[in-house]
C-alpha cells in the first residue's frame, strides 16, 4: 500500500470504528442508568409501540383493581351496619322473652321498655346514616352503583349493583315496640324474628356482590402480573448484557483512540521521504 498525504484511509477507518464504539458505549450507559432496553425509538420502534400500549393497559388495570377494592369497601360498610342492626334485634328479642314472662313485674317491664325503645331508635339511626360517599345504603332509597372494574370502555367491564333493602325500624316493624305487657312482648318476638330474616337477606345480598368483587380483584391481579412480565421482557434492559456491552465498548473505544492517534501520524512519515 502506498503512502498518501491527501487521503488518510487508516484514519478514516479508525474514526468510523471509534464512532460505532462510542455509540454502543452511549447506548449501554443509558440503558444501565434508565433500566430500559429501548432508550430511543430507533432502537426498536415496534417494541416501543407495543411496550407503550402495554404500559397504558397496566396502569388502567391497576386503577380498575383500585375501583374493585373501593367497591368491596362500599359493600363492607353496608354489611357492617346490618351486622350491628342484627345484634340490636337479637337484644330486642332477649328483652321480649324476658318481658313475656311473669317472672318480672309491671315495674320491671317499664325498665325493659326504656331499653327496647332506645334500641329501636338506634336501629333507625344506623339505617338512616349508613352511607358510602353520598349514597345511602340501608334507608330504602335503593341506591345503584356502577363499578368500573376493567381497562376498557365496554359494558362487560361494569358491575352494576342495586341495593334492594330497607333496614329502618318502620320497615322492620320495630318502630312501635311496646313490651310493657306480656302480649306486647310476644308481638315483639314475632316481629323480631321477621326482622332478622329481612336483615339476613340484605346481608346475603351484600355478601354475594362482595364475593364477586373479590374474584374480580383476583382476576385483575393475574392480568396485572402477566402484563407487567410481558412488558418487562420487551422494554426492560438486560443488566448482564448491557454491562458486558459497556465493558466491551469501553475497551474498544480506548483501542480505537490509540489506533486513530497512530493513523494520524502516518502522513508525517512521508516528510521523511522528502528529506
């Protein structure tokens, strides 16, 4: 190969190789610092589009999961109120049994009546104050809930639940409790039994929707996990590979700089031939 001054082919080749290694070093550094395999759209345009769609789907799924948890909380609030109503009715029944017997006198029945009236008022208060957000749960207003538990707009991603029930003391026929007489106490026993049946039916309704929502959460958890894993395989950096590329590019860049320096010295050798 001849010696030329105008064009230094060795230097040009060394510059091209050095630029390639610098680009590889830059990519490896960015991948390691960001944890992402795709640091520019040019790295994998198709992979970037897929991973961004998956990212949106994952975040929407996470919010749908949060919606489902909030829906479960709403049913738990209603069921919790009914649980206490059930306890109060059970206590009313105890008072009715006690007042129906001649083992207590008229004076004692008056004392029992005070407690019974207080329990009836508390049942009514619970029914009229138990709510989730702005929607009443136990007062008979039959509030309807639309729980959006999916990442898309389709109606199959909406769970609709209408509260069919009324736990007010008037609806349970416990608003005019009178156990000052044996006949009144026995009437209370009959009413309390029917009230417990109504409350149990309402609690079963809350339990059924809560069970469904828990299954929905389980399904969303599986979807979130699998989507995250799929996106990770596409977009996340392989730290072992990127570390290896970084070390290789660093070494080759150093070697390229040395070769470029030597190539740039070749034209000066021609001067020796010219004296």
